[in-house]
């Protein structure tokens, strides 16, 4: 009799637990969504003076990783792939414009590929979150990364440039500058100094483009300071073009 009761009530108990945690998760997501409502594309785009060219206007960048994790995989490889469990899922948003005359783009890409075989399950992740803009004339390439990044907030230099200096001991202690032209550091140091409090920073500048690249963990700090970062990049752009620095939009 006891075994029979267990067989009857155990599935009900398990279903109840699943429903409870799913309901709790949905409430937590709704609360977070409301707390970060100003990071929906429809709210963020006007603040950075860009237009939505890809992505749902209601998509919330602060909730992007959670949104991506909750997505189901789209099967790849036809019927065999579906049976094996192979699949891919992609979350993408793009804002574009030219608020100071320079083509500017804020983009987010998170892609996960899942390959399942009899021996193992392999997951490959592609992630990029960046704010970039074009500069009107060529300039010597440079790259800036944090000297002592926190966990998940650092990314290594990728451009193979020689080490350089900002000519500012405080910035040199916090950031590492790599540049072909040693004059670049002292020229841009004054306009980048306001970003010194950020816990994640990676700038790459080449081929008439300057960009701020955020890590998956560091993107949250980047988003809360995105207008400040955008202004700094505009200031750098002006310096590289030999023009007066632009005033910050109110």
C-alpha cells in the first residue's frame, strides 16, 4: 500500500516542485526586467542617438544573457542532428546611426552551438558586445586593455603592437597601451581619463575605426556607462581627425 501511494504521489510532488521553481524564476525575471527597463532597445536607442536595425525593440540588453540561456536550440543537421541533440541558438541586436557625423554601431551577439556525439557533448560560444565608430581619416593603430582586470572583465591584446605610454602615471598604472605612434597616448589620455573608474575596458583602434569591446561579464558595467563611453570615443575621434572635441549631448 505504501509503495502504491508513493507511486501515485511522487510524480505529483515532483511536478509541484518544478512548477514552484519555474514560477519563482518567472517572477524574478519579471522583477529584473522592470528594474532594467531603460536598457530595452526602444529606451536605449534614443539615449545613444542610434536607431534599431536588428532586434526586437522590447529586447533588454541587461537581460540578454538570461534571454539567450532560456532559448531553445534550433536543430542543425536535419533529422539525424535533431535526434542526436545538435543545435544552435543566436541572440543578436544592432543599433546604428551617425550622431556626430561618424557612422556608429552598438552591437550584441551571443551564439551557442551544441554538438552531441556518443562520447561527449561539446558547446562552442561566440560572444561580442561592442560600441564602435568610424573616423574620417586614417590614424596609427592602437589598443588599450586593463593592466589588472577582475575575473571575467579582462581580455588580452590582439593587435600585436609595441607597448607605449599615456604620459600619465595614473593611467599607465591602470591600463596598458599598445601603439605604433608614441604620440597617441598623451594625445588621447585627457579624454579617456573619465573612464578610469570602469572595471572593464578594451579599446581597439585601426582601419579608421575605434571600438570599445566588452566581455560577457564586463558588459553590464559597460551598459551602465554606455553614454560616457560613447562620448569618450567621440572625443578620441575628434583628436584623431585633428578637430575640436565634441561637446557631450545633454
